DNA sequence: TCTGGGGTCCTAGGACCC
DNA sequence: TCTGGGGTCCTAGGACCC
C-alpha cells in the first residue's frame, strides 16, 4: 500500500518566540503578546500559561498577575512576526518538494517517499529551523491533514514525545484518540462539540467511529469529511499553490471611540487606502465594497451597527475610488440613522468582495478617469514604498488620527526597519 | 371551487480557523 | 477604564425563471 504521511510543523508560542529571539532576557520568564489595540492575549509563553493566562483573555483581566509575577507584556509587532515567518517557511520548504504554508506559524509538509527515514527527516527539519532561524517548533505526522494536526497537538502537549508525534501507526493512533477530547480535533469548535456530546460522542476515537450519515446530520459535509480524515482517508489535499483569494478586509478598533462623522471618515479613509494597496499588491480589483462601523459590544453602552455595500463599477483597486465609496457610505449610514450622533463607534472597517484579477476586469467607458486614478495610486505606492508607510495619504485621513489603535508596548521592528536594527558592538 | 413544480442564483449568517 | 483582525466554507431561504 502506498503510504503518504503528512507532517504539520508548527512554531511554539510563535509571537512570544519572535520577541525572545531579539531579547534573550525573555527566555525563561512569563511573556504575553497582545492583540491589536492591546486588547487581549494572543500568544503566551509556557510560563505565562502556567500562571493561568488564557488564550483570548482581555489584558485587564490578568493585570494583577502581570504585576505580581512580572509578566512581560508586548503589543503585537506584525512586521517582525511576518518577516520571521517567511524565514521559517522558506527553511521548511527545503525539506520536501511539496509543502503548504497554512498560517503564519504552521506549514504542512508531504513526507511521501522518505520511508524509514521519515522520523529522522522530521527531526532534522526541526533542528534546522531552530539553528538557522532560532524558533522552536513541534512536528505532528499522520495519514491526513486532520491527523497531522492532532499529532501536532499531542506533541505540543506531552513532553514525552520530544517534539515529534507520529500517528501513522494505527495502534498508537488508536491509543491516543481514545484519550483525547473531541474538541481538540481541527474543525470541531464549541457548537459542534456540544452537538456531539448530545449524541454521546466525547472522544476523538468515538468521533472516528461514528457513522458518516450521522456525522453529516449532527454537523455538515465538513464534519463528515473530518470523520473520514480521522480514519486515515485523505480528503483535504496539500495545496502548494496559493488559491486566489475571494475577499479581503481592513478593519480596526479605534484607540479612541469615534463620536463625529469626521473621525469616522478619517478612520475609514485610512482603512480604504490600505485595502486598495492590498488589492494592488495582489493584482486584484474588487467589485463590491462594504463599509461598516459599530459601537463597543462589550461595555454595555447604547448599541448601534451600520453596514452599507456599494458596487464598484467598473471593479477597481484605485485608492481614490475606494475612499470615495467609503466616505459616501459613511455619510449615508451616519445620517440614515435618526439618532446618528450620540453613539461612540469603536470599530470601523472596509470589506472587499468578489475580487477578480486586474486583467480580467471589464474596461470602462470613462477610461481616462480610470487611467488617472491608476497612475496616481501607483505613484502613491512608489512614494510610500520608498519613504515609509503613510508618507503620503489622502487629506480625508486627517492629521489628528485619533482613530489609531493603541500599541504602547511594541518591540522594535528589528528586521524590517533600518532605524530599529539591533546594534552589535565588538571589542 | 379551483391556485404547480423544479431549477438556478444570490445573499446573509453561522461556524470555524489562526 | 480596558475584550483583535482577517480569512474560508457551508447552508437556508428568498427571488426569479420557465
């Protein structure tokens, strides 16, 4: 039989590990990285986990622990993490002709053809990433992606595995699946876990053995596929070419809630500018743009939520077209609400849908205007590439920028910003 | 009085992931 | 005081058509 093992290599506490790369003093102390706007914990060192800091826990919830135990807390530094991520994935790519970058800290690797050397190969991959990039990882191996994910989870959780868990052997896999909660399976979230419990399914082994039609009934085709994958049947292939994206979004919570149309339009103008840049970077144009803004759902204040979708005709990636569309949407949404003033809007965003390749977009009758927007946008990109993000912006973004998110505890952009390069002195 | 059936397309919303 | 951002996929149900 043809055995085609899949490995998932996943960085340990990735964001925290990135922070530690450039500050060895952080190595053995509790460290937490916060989400945008310094909202909640999204990466925790083993020491921070041991202190009970939960994934997604709001920063103000564990403030007491921070003080008492000297937890080092960082705002997220995505330029740093993105750069380190590229180094990790290009190192991993050397180890197999077929791999898929699944997320900022995970890569699937096809290990077909390595036969008895498979485990040595996986160990070598881990050691190389640690040596050449400095990031610790764990590897999970299984006959399907879902099994590789499960194996990776076990490798992380149980030090007995020494960082590599291999579930290709059916006996070993069965042993582990009987002892693992069904909620740990990739694709089984809170709702599905609850519905599975209702029909008496609590362990991964029970999920694997559940009849396919029942799986479909409790969940959808997605759950049915998961069950097959747990049986070792590959349903989800490794995708080595990046599929074309279908939508994209730029959304942010404001550092200071927005109480005037002007504040709101400045934020949306900034988001639309960023969204247009993203589109151009991907060579895409958008057919629909949705503008939304809403109040803080957590603080018990008077709630309001506004969302407006506009068609872009012709589909566009021009900064000017997008900014114009969102400014208009904001204005209409604002005045369309009879009590429009009086709300404090926390979050605003721009969502682009029905993306198509630039060259496939239909031409417009007013080709001249289209061309002008294109040239100006390209010029803005060139200036901003050379002189830094936000070197030139549209006037509609304003100068006060009260909407900007908080990031009070961000580490330097060690690898992507000249002024932040670490200096090493040798005597 | 009697009032079809079946197909496609689109959208909103749910669930999940990292 | 204080709770992220950016994606994917699936389904149900309405609109519309013949």
